């Protein structure tokens, strides 16, 4: 080249046949791969990560998040994936790390807009199929079940699936081989040397990848505040044995429906003490049925019984595994605790074991459920009194091991609130990752890598879509603000009837209160407010030419000022004008 330099990098070579020249593949130093998190950073939930190379996209996970306390009436939250919809023809595949809702829960909505094959373990695919079946989508989707150790070519990406331990079976970390370098995503993981299924995390593979050279590591940050190692799931085996041995009556165990290994431990303890097992809760029944069909749960014939048949067995011969460990309002355990369950009623001889820790934000609901159970006379075993739960996420020493094995050039903490990401980033720097090579991005940031550099290069639209019943995205900040106001101060409706011919007030204003004051106990206040509105309206409509918008504005202003002066409250004021 005249006056310049050919800017290329040797990537590899292939010999076509004996005696022939080798053909060299050349990669421009300008070639880049971009990581685009659309959810899961600075929050626990709605995990979604897009990887882009040469205008092709690979999507990792599509999860939901449960609503925060101020999101009144919202069922759950999913990522804003409008950026992906703009490029939907270039999404080559959706890779799922595991079957938890915060990783697969957004799929029924995403797949309405994007058609791409789904890759995951047999259990993950089974859970997704059951979920999509409810939405009438399962036949329109291409599924590909993957075994640990498999390598799959997806567009320009080669994805290697690595077995890791977590609180659900069939969890895979990912090594995404790109022309620019290897990107390792740990998924949710912990290092369990004695897992229930006997299959520990594949540490050898992570070490091999580290020896090959890893461009970037994305690692689970959820438990970074915990020192040491997360205990093995197996430590609970002895605890369940002890609790089952001491229990005199019926045993109810509440846990996450997806925690197949925990359910296996409960069933093993029940069998050891001659108890039959019934399942309660729709998600529990669906997950257990799928896990049995796929061989993840081993339950001998005759151990499981139908919930309708529990009356046929004495209490000391029964165990019930149920949902509701988070105190969810409509869950089985909550309905049992409030005496609202059609088939199960608590008796003073029952033992209830809540084998889960409260997700941040759910503490009050869990405490309320526990209090109700105690009031009904049950003996309740829960985390703060007995160690009956272990986490599925790695603590500091395991996170250090992962960093030491993989030895990444760049590091990105993921899956955690902002404080978790910062602390994980500091941990990486303590282990030798240069500070300039550690990124703490936000949802929507575009993290761009070449073989020699990494930077946050831009931003794409990212945020939250609120799901309320069948409505997806139709509830926004304005609606939530109105709901919050209604919940705090109620609503006052002012009804005025106006003559169509003259514009004069024919009837009203009549005031209707909901959630503001009880009219009979505030007759003087309401009459005073009504007269003030009437006086103001007579001035406004004098002459008969007043616009409706002006009339409504007058009603709001007069009522707002008067009620705040008298009550220091600001109810939502809804003027209604009828014309006759």
C-alpha cells in the first residue's frame, strides 16, 4: 500500500490437502465484538444479554423480574427488547443458561416479535415448552436440547456449554467463541464438590479456557458479599432427616418449584420415614412432572399421591411439598396459612418447613405467612431459626477461584444490584485484573472489544416493560403515579350536568368519594366543597360559552385547594360533565 500500512492480524491456517499450500485467514484489527446487556445489571432479575459480531446477534437468556413495592398492580417486569426487534432478522439464536424465571420468563413475549431457535439443557427446554404451551406458542418455536460439553455453531459464534452447579438442575455456563476472542459467561453458579446429582461444576473446562486465553469474563455477583464458600446442597440431607424424624404429625415443605435437588432430598427423607408425598401448587406440579419425565427426579412408584387423597392417610404418614416460600399472595402456602386453601387446613400437630431464603423485597410477605401459620398452631421451621436453606450462588472464595481459573483479559460483573457489581469488580482487581480492564456497565451500554482493546462505545434503548394481566407495556410511569396517588389519598369524583342549549348548570355538582373520606362522616366538609365548586362554576359558565376543559380545570383547582387546606390531603379529582 502506498503511504500506509496493511492493518491485518494472522488468525489461523488450514491445509487443504497434502502437498498444497496452506490458506491463511486474516482478521482486521478493527474487527470487534460487542456485548449489550438489556437487563440484569444493577438489579436481580430480567437477565438478557446480546452479543453482536458483524451485525449478527446471539441472545443469552430472556428473564423477568418481580415488581418492586411501588409498582402497584404490576404482575412482573420484563426487559425492553425493542433494540432486538429492530434487528430481529439478524438474531441467530437464543441460548438459555438455566430454567429460572429470571432467565426464561420473558420468552413468551420476546418470541411474539423474534423468531429464533432456542438452545438449552433438556430440563430448561422442558420448562420453556410448558411455559410457551400456556401462551399457545410452543409449536412455532424451534428447540435444541444440549448436553454438557457440546459445542454448537450459531451464526458466526461457536457456543460451548459447561456444566455448573446451581439451585436448579441443567444449568450451563457458556464459552462463546468469536473471531475476536473467547467470552465466558458463568451463568448463576456455585462450586459444589458434593452435589445431590453427583455431577460437580466442570472446573477442568474453565481451567482449559483460561489456558487458551479468555477475552472477557462475565460472572455472577449475587453472593459477592458472602465470605468463604457457599455450603453444599448435600448439607441439608441430614437436616431434613432430623426434622422428619422429630415430626409427629403431617409435614409441609415449602420451597422453590424449580429446586429439583431440594425436592429430591425431601422425597428421600419422606421415603426413609414411610411417608407418602403430595404436591401442592400449579408450578410445583408442572416442574416436578417435567423433571420426572426427563429423568432429573427419581421417585419410586407409589410414593407420590394425589392431593385429593391426603385424607386417606394418617398425618404421620404424609408429607406435602408446596409452593409459596416467598409469601406470594396467591401461592399455595399463603392460601393454606390464611385458611383459604380448598384441600389443606393447618392443624396444631403440623410441621411447616420453609426451605428458602426471602428474596429482597419479599421479607414482609414471608413474615406475614409465618405469623399466620403460628396462629393456626403449626410448628414452623424457617431460615432465621434453623439452617434449612443453602444458596445457589457463589460466595467470595468461589468467585476468586473462577477468576483465577479463567484469567480473563477483561472482566464484567453481572447478575446483581449495583453494590454487588462494584464489590465484585474490586475483587477482580485484587486478583490482578487491571482497573482499566474492569467494566461496571448499565443496562443498554454497548461494551465493544477488539483483540487489543475494550471500551463502552455507546448505548442502546434499554429499560423495563411492565406486565399487568394481559397488558404488556400499556402501564407506564404516569399510570403508576396515578395508582400510587389513588392508594394514598383516594379519589373524589365531581359530577356536573349542563344544559346543551343554554350552557347553564342544570344539576350538581355532586361529589362521590372513594378511598378519600366516608361521606356520612364528613358531610360538612363535602357540602362546603360542593358549594365552593358551585360558586366557581357559576362564574365560569356565565354566558354559556365556557369550554369543557375550562370547567374541568376550575373543578380541579377549587377542590384541590379547599381539600388540602382542610385535610392536608391530595385525592385524585375526576370531573365528569354531562350534557342534556
